[in-house]
C-alpha cells in the first residue's frame, strides 16, 4: 500500500518534535522536508536521519500557490515510487499547511493512503507567549489568502505565513480597509525559542516596517467588534426561547410584516439624510428583521439563517459567471441581460423573463418591469423617445379630459405616470425616491405656510389664496437659498 506520513516539526525548538515522530523518521527510508529554513530541522541532522529538502520549488515557481501544488504532486509521486514516504512540515500538518490539504484531496484518486502524526503547532507557542484564548475566540488566518483576512473582526486573529515585509505590507493594506490604522498589532517571531525571539506591538500602519519579519513571524490582532453574527443569532434564540421576551415569542412571519416594511423605509430615510450614524443603526434594525424571520422559520423547521446565507451566496456565484466562472460581461447592460437569462433558467416554471410582483408599490413595479424590458432590447434607443412618449401621453390625457371621458381619464393618467417613470430611468433618477423627495418638499413648504398663518393668529383656511401663495413663495425662496 502506498502511504504518506505527515510529520510536524513543531513551532521551532528542536525538542518540540515528538518522540513518536522521531521514531517514525528513523524508520522511514524516504524523508522529504518542505523547507530546511526551520530550526527544528537540526534534530534530523543530530540523529543522522537522511532527508531531501524541497526548497528548490520556491526558487522555480512564480507564486506560492504554484509552489504548493508542485510540492504536493512531488510527494504523491514519491509515494507511488517508493510506497512509503514521510513528508515533514513546520509546525503541525493541519495548521495552515496548504501542501497537506492538496495531498489529502488528491491522494484517494491515485491510490495513496495518508496518515498524520500528532504534532505541536505554532499556535500553542504563540498562545503561550501572548496568553491568547484557545476556544472560539481565536482564529488562525493565512497571509496568503487575503480575501479571508476581514472575516473575523469580532475574534482574536492570528495571521501566519507573512514571510517577509512585502507580504506583511499586502496584509496591512487589506486589514486597513476595516481595522483602524492605529489598531494594535503584535508581531511574534520565533515563539517557543530561547534565541532570536521577538515580541513587538505596533500600530497597524507600521506592521510592514519591522525589520525582523521572516518565516518564523506571526501577527496577532485583538478584536475590533464587540459582537458578531453569532452573538445576534444567539440573542434572538434567547428572546424566542422558553424564558425569553413575551412579545418576541408571540411574533410570526405575518405579524412582523409591518416592521419589515417600516425598517426598510427607515433605511431609505437615513440614506437620504446623509447621516451615516443613522444609516448604520437603521441597517442594524433591518438586519434584525432578517434574523427574526429566520429564527421563526427555524422553529417551524422550514429553513434557518444559514440557509438564507447559503442561498444568496450561491445565487451571487451563479449570476456572476463573468467573475467566478470564466464568463464575459464588459458592460452594465451585458451584466443585466445575463442576470435576467440566468434568473429565468433557475426557475423552470417561469416561462417568461418578465415578472410583476403585485405586492410592490406601483412605482417600484413600473421601474422593475421597464428595466426587464430594457434588458432584452425592448426600449427607446435614447431619452428622446421617452420625452416624446411623455408628451404624447399628456396630450391624450388632455383630450380625454376635454371630452369628459371619465374612464379614459383614469387610463390616460396612468399611462402618463408610466411614461414619466420610464423617462426617469433614462435620466438616471429613481422615480420612487424622486416622488418621495417632492412629497417631503411639499410637506416642508406647507408646514411653513401653516406656521406663518398661526403666527398671525389664524389657521390656513382663514386666509385668502393670494396670501397663502405669498407665504408659499417665501418657503420656496428659503428652501432654494
């Protein structure tokens, strides 16, 4: 049987190599060491264990990912040739060891069995130096996977494989998109070793300025967020639990509908106000509604919050083949067209690209349907067609009014509004928000007129239209000032 033994050298000190690992290395005839740049390799020399280092792969490859793939295939081929090999890596084989991951994934397909010998990881050494939590509060991240560096702002983060200042700089720039530049970062070099050990804490913006950064260096960041998604989910479970809040326990999908709508509109209001503090708060209230509905569904055994997240993640991956699947879409119109086609394909019962959700407000329905039509080319080539259509509908409304065709008036007024919504799309104006803005403007000016009337001792209804128009013009001048 072809077999690969994974052996970990430990965090650095030669004495961290376990007796079991040492016995195995003495027995196996073909030993391969991923890199000789590790202090514990000295123990192999001390016991006269012959081995071959694979550092030459780092010199021949352009990227770390390419290096790791080549090393993994080399080890698998060695196992097929020699039937039994030991693959030696720094730390523990199961902590941020990409080559081991690749070997484990490919081994069953080529007839190679894998077995890992328990080893001390660098996490134990760093945790001991810094007194870090070792349960759910600590996550270990790979500097060579920058897209994952921002996933855990509510956790204690340990970043490994920042081999040099160049990689440290890349990590710093990614972290600074979320973490404050003054956030404290602790660099730990040669944890667990008596010689060469350094522990230095600096602001995040100085993370790449440490001259000793090398393959033995890790970086620690304390959390910046007091709570995470898991805390919110746990809190909602408690509120809905047996000893939870009576009001929360009584709610259902139906009873929560008004709050969902209210919170969505309050988010829009915060966006319009430009107040980012309010926006942050309102987005939290809207998120609460999502979590609330998900918890109700979980209790009814329909779906969970994780199903919601998995569903939307899978949908985004499917509908962005130009990003995630080698597709092509260079313009916004191409993206929208592709989105509509994929959307239709996802639901076999949908025999049309076009949908009209009757539960949406009329303006939103009009905008959505017009966007759908435009995505398949059924549209005016430019705004001139939309302008002409608006003028045509206005004339038809006037004609219906002059002829006193009551039913026709309502129909033509609807056509005029629909044409106005279509024009708004060409003008890059959201019709719903534009109308909301006009309503707010009218309300503000009307309140001004009311206050002027009361200041003179009366109500609006007691003054002439000419006087009200005078105050209205004042309100317009104030709002335009």
